[in-house]
C-alpha cells in the first residue's frame, strides 16, 4: 500500500495497490472451505430433496389455515412460500410471527410488477433451507394460526 515511508512523508502506491493492505481473508477462506466440505458431504441431491420435502409439507400445513392464500405454487420451485392472509396486512403478520420467534420477510420482495398484476400491495414470505426442519414449519403454522386468532 506504500511506495516509500520516511519520518517526513509517505508516498502511497498506485491504485489499486494502495487499498490492498492488511492480512488476506484467511478466516473467510477457511470458512468457505469448511462450508464447501459440509455441502459436498451432504450432497446437493440430498439437500434438494430435503428442501422439496419442507416445501411440500409447508404448503400442506399452511393450506389448512382459513383465509391464508398461497402465492406461487408451481411444481419444481424453490423452497419459498409466499402468502397473504385475509385478516391481516403482511406487515402485521410479520410483527406477530416475529413475536413468536419466527423470522419471515414481508413487503413487495422486489416484485412490484407481479404484486400489481395479482392485485396485492405486499406479501409475507417464508424461506426454507437445509438447516430447517418440519418442526419449524409446524411452529410457523402455529404462529400464523395465532395471527388468525388475534385478528379474529
């Protein structure tokens, strides 16, 4: 980062080298390697099967909630469940679900043209990955049933 240094002055190196000081991202590189080993050990097919199972299970469980409308149920989609509830705005859903210790996303999800097309201002969204379980889908379902009870 420095071309020369004296007690009187420092002369910086040319771009981009003057911004490359410090220790390389060793910890991040080791972490990335461990993550790659972990995913490789599980296998992408097994991860995909687990996420597909969670999606199917979540669609079944959430479909049982009165007034909950699933958005986007195409086959082969990613393990993401978007929905609205006829009793509450998505931001209210997010707040109440958060109080139950469950994190979901709410808003237009950078899909405003789609929201306009289907006639809604916002939606709630739960995403599932290899780290999630069916028990967590059950907790989400219970929290959303609590939203229904809260708003009557």
